[in-house]
């Protein structure tokens, strides 16, 4: 038996100006990896492909590794890039007995709101009976097109995503049970008219902690797959938001009951999914108090409006400017995406002084706010090729690639890491590979939202969330939503009954 495995993974922030072309999916190579090379990169890693490969190898099937294309979140995917990836997957579909797909579930392209649904629709059209199992991110925005055109799908149950491989294992195991004739997937889905704020979706916090615990308890009964997707709100598409997919062994009523229970429970707790930002000056004042009260260990200053793993430009300067203005001492910053500034630092050379206009380079037309470069004079402390092995539970075993990187050292012991490839700081390796021990600094300024928790929460003595500037703002009033179904909470206020909203919309 021949099973094809492929990845086409992108979380599209439709408000993001960051270009999403094939180079972004190629991880520093000239095109996305495939075949034996892809097996080598992803086998035994904490990734969706790692999970699929493990399950397929345990079955002893012949594995056909198709394209493994994943890109950091950014704006809508370029059409030629999308067609390149689809073509590779469609070709593999004609040469196999079943397919395991690691998709994200919130991909929008220049031409399609639902990149994954369109791919699955084409697959079904090309090879109608092909069994297809799909693993998705918890931030997937589920559509009818996705559900109708695959055999079964599962989503992550953790955020930070420390079960990317786990979601693939769940999908893969049911898939092989299905192929063996022991499991007949009956899949139902539904969404609630709500856009949970990403900052309130962490599974260490309520309400998602209890919701995902309930999902796992249901699955523990056996013979089913249940996924609650909190969704990705920065995708202005009709189906953005929270949804549930329930799969049982041929029992439609059971699947519908599970779906409705979870949707009702999420809807009842919708206010807990709302994020209330605080003015930046107040947050930084709190950070200083927290640092004064702390013997050792860093206070995390979280610049979460500009998180690259939500499509941020990773170059807005508001929080750094406020940190410098306030005169905070002993700060390590990760990081700024600014290849031009890295080149200027390389030209200046290690140990020499350099004056830069850092960040603020990419206009953000979708945001009712803009960022500007900040002029800084400092010393070039270190230059690196920006590669390090991930060692934390998310992505363990994969090589992280920040591109050519450098440290700009400023007065007051402020070290700013500047990189040439977008990456969210979730693994302390992003500092350690640059010679900085994050746990020994007084402050860590991180451009992250929730994934920093994987590698930094334990060392952090306090975390202060800072409202800066960026296209993953948690202040929805800064964004203009035109395509998402209305009414939707919290854009349109509160209504007591999910069913009424469903009927109205
Ligand atoms: Zn996600």
C-alpha cells in the first residue's frame, strides 16, 4: 500500500502586508523540500509531518513524501505559489492509495478565501474515492468545503501548540483503522458566531483550558475524533471564528450532540474570550514595578500586536521606543525583522559603532495606525548565520532559521537581535544561539503572543502584555472587517442565544 504525505501550511493574516511567495515556503532553500530529503528533515520531530511519518512507518506502508511546504504567517498567498503547491499534491494523489495532509486551515490566497478547501475540492474531483486524512492547527477557520472533501480531520488541542505531532497521530491512526475497515468516519461540523481574541485562546487559561479538556475527555471514550478550533480572527473571510468538528464511528446523532454541546459551551463563555488592552505606558510602568520586586529572572515585555507568527511585520517600533524612553536597563529584545539593518551591521563589523533606522519599514495599509523607523546608534555585538536546533516541545528536532542575524548593543545594556527571516521567539535558542542567556536578563522584550510560553514562561518572573502597533492587534477597532459573516461576537455586541444569531445570520 502506498500512502502520500504532504504539508501545505500557512496561517494567512488578510490584514498583513508581508509577501507570501514560494521563497517563504522554502525555508531558505530554492524550493520546498520533498521526497527522501523531506523524510529526513521531519522524521522524529515534534511537527505534523513528524506525527504522520511515525504512524505511517509503524504501519509498514510505502511512503510517498510529496511537498513539505510551510511558511510563517503573513499576507494572502501569491497565486503562482499556491498553484505550485497544489500541483505537487494533486500529482501525488494520482499515485497513491491514501493521503495524509498536514494543512493549517487558515490559508487565504490572492484568489481563494479557503486555500485548504479549494485544494481538497480539487483532490476529490481528481481522485473521487481517495481516503484523505487532514491535521489542522487550532487556529483553523473551518469551512463546509474542507469538511465535505476529506475523509476525516483533526486539530491541535493545545496552544502553545505542543501537540502538532499528536494531532497528526490522531488523524493518522483513525485513517489506518478506516483503511482496515474498522472505522467508518461520520463527520459533522459547525461554527459559533464568535471571533475569540488570540490572546485569550491559550490552553493554560480559561475558557479554552476547560473546553479542550472536555474535547480530550470525549476522545478518551474511544472510537472518535473531536476538535474545537478557536479560529484565526485576523482572516477577514466569511468562516473565520470558532468551530467544532466531531467524527464518530458511523453515529451521526452522537457526532451532532458532541458538536452542539461544545459550541454551546464556547458560546456561553464568549465574554472570557474577549481581550481588553491596557495603555502601553501603564503596562511598562507595571513592568518596572515587577522588575523592582524581583530578585532574579526576567520580566517579559510582550510586544504582542506585532507577532510574526500571526502575520506581524516584526518590525514595529512603538514598544521598543517606549522601553528606551523609559530608560529600562538590561533588556534583551527578540527581535526585529530588518535585513537592511543586518546588512548595515555586517558592513560596520563586530565591535564597531553603527547608526541605523531600525524597523518601521513595511507600510501597513490595513491598519488604522502606522509605525516608523527608530534611529539608533549602538555597537555591533555579534553576527550569526541565525540557525539553531529547536529543543522545546514545539518543533523539537527541526532546525530554526532566522537568516543572517546580528545584535545591536545600545546604552543601558539593551541588546536588540535583528534577523533576516521572520520567526516568533518560542525557543530560548533564539537568544542562546546569539550568545545571550535570556534567564539572566532583567527584561526580555518579545514579539510574541502565546507561543513564547513554551520556552520562556518558566524562567519569567512576570509577564506584561504591551499594546504596541501591528497587524495582529487585539484591538479589533483598529481593523475593518468586510467579509466575515455578521453578526459576530464581539464585533456586534452580545446576544444571549447562539441559535438566534445563527438564524439571523
Ligand atoms: Zn496556531
